[in-house]
């Protein structure tokens, strides 16, 4: 009788998590479709879109081949003859579809409800500015790692060998997404190691060494480029910053950022500490505090030692994962259905609220790009150079401006294409203006798209060959 009651309870738990997960992803995908401009016209994303339609193939930046599992969707739209708007919308949806696939793998392949719930709560709690800054491979690396939490590796269980093999595949995927995935996977493996009994710990130890081997093979086959080397160049200074945290300016900046934009992160941390203390799990408190105290300076170094502000949670989102684990363990204890339903509903509500709040910031940016485009269409060149000081502070990064304005202006047809680029002065790009048909691309290589094999396709972008006009100041109404 007791076994039957437990089976019914487990079945209801599964139903609640699946229903809550599907509800969340319906909302997530719907907002990704509606707010595709605000999502796909920020930082890296417009550059990736232009690369995709220009090359007519999937672009694996920094040899991160795992992005295939996201890029294949807009690539299929491209090959099917879709227009720029459909490709851009599908790219925005692709991230949510990939995360939904992870959720289904956790539930139906790994039979891991705790990992599925961690995935949902992590996406909800971390929702905000990072939702509007996709493409960064650190996001899918961290999110993929969440479904490893709670996997059953007890020898003799029905699926432990299957789970072991699936985890190895996921570790390869995670490591190739981004090197921060190695840190994320180490974090989850560490927590699972201390959670499981002695018979299962050896398998997590095996997986840790497999993870190190995968990371080593990746580093040998695809050595770090300058971008990744710059990010990791100061990691050897970690012992110094662990003992002199005030010297690392990013620490206070990140805490301030979470306080201003993600207070739910600090609340989750406080709740987890209180739950562990209430359950008298002192080791759990020490483990959580220890992981956070090590993660914060490591991520601070990787993000940049002398950063003065952070636009989004970025790499620091990884710190949320250990904060949520005690909460999830509590939701699976006692009257689990009440805890589960309440936790899922609160998390989804908080997610929608945060996305609606942060949307205003990114809508302000796209409105500014629209104003630039409208003014640019009144002049014959449709190509313009402005100085960096002309751009308002809320624009943030200047380098994506050529792609942001080009894509937004071309969504409804190539004949309406307009592009802007900014520089230290309006004379910054004179050496590239010898040909009136040149397109000025990223600031680190303005001539990238001016070779015969890299020309922009007229099917999507049709700029008149009248050269660039220099605009010394932004006119009234911009």
C-alpha cells in the first residue's frame, strides 16, 4: 500500500513538473517570437545573422561547434528561401527550442526530475537582460549543465549505464559551447558527488576525469584564440585575488548589478542558506558558501579584472546554480506537490515580470535604431558615418551598429537597407572609402565584407553605391 502511494506521488510530481515546464516554454517561446527585434539586434546577434545569410552556411565562431544545435533552425529557414524577418525570428526561437529539448531529455531520457526543475528555475530566476542578449555561448553551456543535477548513477538501477553515456555526450556538448561550461559541469559534478552515496560517488569521479580529458582534447584540437586567451589570461592571479578580494573591482560591481537588476538572486541565496541551517546541514552551508566564494573571483577574472560596469549577468549567472540546488531539494521533500506548484508558479511569474521590465531598456535601443534609419532614408547614400560621442549612453557597445541598422532596415525588403557606423571621429574609416560600394563592418575589421567572396547578398541587403556620408552630429529628433 505504501509503495503504491509513493508511486502515485511520484507520478503527480512528474506531471506537475512537465506541466509547469511546458507552460514556461510556451511563454518563453511566445516572448521570443514577439520580441525578436529586441533579442536579435543586440551585441553579437546581428553580426551572427549577417554572417549566416552572407556565407549561406552555419558559422562556428571560436570553433564552438555545439552551436549547431541552435543554428540549424535559422539555417533551415535560410535554405528554404525565407526572408530576413523569418530567419531572424527563427533564430530568436531556436534558443528556446534547444532549452525545451534539454527539458524533455531530462524528463524522458535521464528520468531526472530534479535536473528538469533546476533548468526551469534557472531560466526563470536568471531571466532579464540576458534573455535579450542571446547567442553568447556561455548561456547554453551553463543551461545545458543544469540537467546533470540529480541524475541517478546508482549501480544496478535500470538506466544508470544509459545515463552515464548520455552525460558523457552532454559534457562534450557543454565543453565545446564555452570553456565556462567546464566550470559549470565541475560545479554540478561536485555537488552530485557529495550528495550521492559511496556506491555512486566513484562514477561522478570518473565523469570528472572524463570532463578534464574532453577539455584537454578540445584545447589541443582547437587552441584558444586571442579572444579566449584575453579572457583567461589573468587566471593565474586567482590565489592573489582570493586573499585580496577588494583588489578585484568586478566583485562589488557584480553584487551591485544583482541588487539593482536581479534581487531575486540574492533572495534565492538567502533562502538556500536558511533552508540548510533549518535542516541542520552545516556541510551544505559550507559547500554553498565555499563554491560561491571561489566562483565570484574566478568569474570576475574571466570577465575582466578592471571592469567598471556589467550590462548583464553574463558569466556570473553560473553563481545562481548552487543557490537553487538547496531550494530544489526542499521542494522534493515533505509535501512536495505544494512546494513544487508554489515554486514553479512564483518563478514563472517573476520571470515574466523581469522580462517585461527589462524589455523597456532594449525597446528604447531599437527605437533609436529606427529613428536613425528613418533619417537615413531621407538622404541618398543610405550609408553613414557618425562619431561615437553622437550615440546616447544607453546604446552601450558601438561595434554592432552597422549590423543592427542594416538588419532592422532590411526586415521588410532589401530596397530599404540603411547602415550606420561610428568611430572615434567621422574620419576614422577614410582608408576604406575608396570604393563607393564598400560596406563598413565590425570596428576591428571594417573591410571584412568587401572581398568578392564576402560581399553582402543583394537578396537581403541592397545599398546604393554612393559611398558613405559623414554626419558630424546627430540631428534633432534622433
